[in-house]
């Protein structure tokens, strides 16, 4: 709870109209101190991003992995040690398998990049010729020179270097995830003993419930989109179908921007490898998939559990992306949910929580 200085006591016998300015000054000072604390915390988060990011990744992986752990223990009645062993084996084995496949796919794609660049040059020249036919004066050589300043091969090298940096923390993330999963059953009891007040008002518990609910629903929807994309790639003969489908699954954890980037990537690869006809068909698939999943399934499955304004979701990408880099964009929504719940559990800052929420949350707060 932010520090709130008490206003200076009014002199004995002071009139009420003299006390009110003092109270207003005290509240204004409290707001300034709160904003200063937010700036200091944000600066600390940005400086510690290299440490915070892998811990966040481990925590979110563990939140998803805890669900099959509860299923194995509850529904199937397996002993805790056996269920834990199975979940850890599946988590570590799956992560290592995906990492190996991505490295092999990157090695297979790199020799093909010069050919893809030449095909992109061809599409650019065709577009410039179409513009010249309509009376638009363009310099093809200058346009190609500008386009070559951004090479696919250079971009691929950046991706490989970024992937290598991620893999440096890969074992640390898996290790922390394993320990979080192992502590999952005893952690709630520890929290009830350590913070009885926070757990009794369910504020702390609702953080984990909302984040887990959001991650499960988004993961299910991302799997659906990845499968649809894989089927479309196989039907059209697009190469690296599994890799593209995995990127669709992965990038869609970033709200709005991620789905657009994934769709453009898939359509571009389809255009380069199979021409305009297949690219238009793939674009239609991506558009229908985005409408059905984004506008029908996601609101129905999430309902009011997200509780964030669409504008706040978009702005959270900018804020968390600035503080934590690209990883912050993946964690933007869960982190914003945490901030909103913390604000909602603080009397002085509950109004900020209402501003972060959606229209339904505002109506509910108005009824209180």
C-alpha cells in the first residue's frame, strides 16, 4: 500500500474551509509519491529485465504444467511423486524436442534465403512495372537498393542470435519450472500461513486463478490456430509447415500484434514459394481463422475473466515491451492482470483499477 502522509493538523478552532485545503495538499502529495514509486519500480524492472524474464517464463510454464499434475493426482489417483515425475519428464522432454527441431529448421532454411530474396526482388520489379504502366514514375534500381538494405539473411542472423541468447537461459528456465512444479502442492499452505490476511480476502488467490485461466484458454486457442495453419500449409504444399504452425502458436501469445505478424509471415512464405494464387488462399484462411478465433471463440471462452479494456491490452504491449523487451510483450496481459488485481485490493488505488478494466467491471464497481 503506498505511503500516505497524514495532513498537518489544523490549528485549534480552525474553520472547516481552512482544513479542506490542507487535506487536499496531503492527498496531492500522496499521489505524487505514488507516481514516484511507480517510476522507481519501473526503472528497477527495466534494469533487472535479464533476471526477471527467465523467472517469468519459468513461472508461466509451471502454471500450465500444474494442470496435468492435478489431473494425474486427482482423476487418475497417481502418487504425487509419480505424477510429478511424469509432468517433469513431459515438460523437459517437450521443451528439448522443440528446441532441437527449431535449430534443425533454422539450419535448413538458411541456404534457401538467397533464392527467396531473388523471388522477392521479382515481385518488387513486377509491382514497379505495374506502377509505371499507370503513369507513376519510379526508379527500380533505387527501390531495389533500398529493399536490399533489409535482407532476409541478415534478419535470419538476428533471429538465430536471439534464439541462442534464449537458449542460454533455457536450462535455468527448465530448472526453475521444475522446482515451481515440485512446490505447487505445498505452496498454497505456505502462503496461508505467511500471509493470512492476503489469502483470506482472496486477492492473492485470484491472481493465480485469473492468470492460470487466461493462459489455459489462450494456449487452447493457439493450438487450434496452429492445427488449422498446419492443415492449410499441407493442403497448399507450403514448406516448413510445422515450423510455421509453431510460430503461429507462439506469436499468438502476443495480443493483436502477434496474430498479425504470424499471419503476414505465413502469407509471405506462401507467396514466395507458390505465387499469388496460393498466397491469396492462405490469406483467406488466416482472415477466417482470425475472425472465428478472435471474435467468436476467444470472447466466449474467456468471458469476463480477463477484465481488461482492449485499449489497456494494447498499451500494455508498449509498456511491458519497453520494460522487458520482446519477452515483455508475451507476458503483457498476465502482468497487467496482476497489476489490476493489486490496484483493486488497495483502497486508495481502486479507481485506477476501474480505469484499467472493461465496461462490465466499471458497471459492477458503480453498483458497489
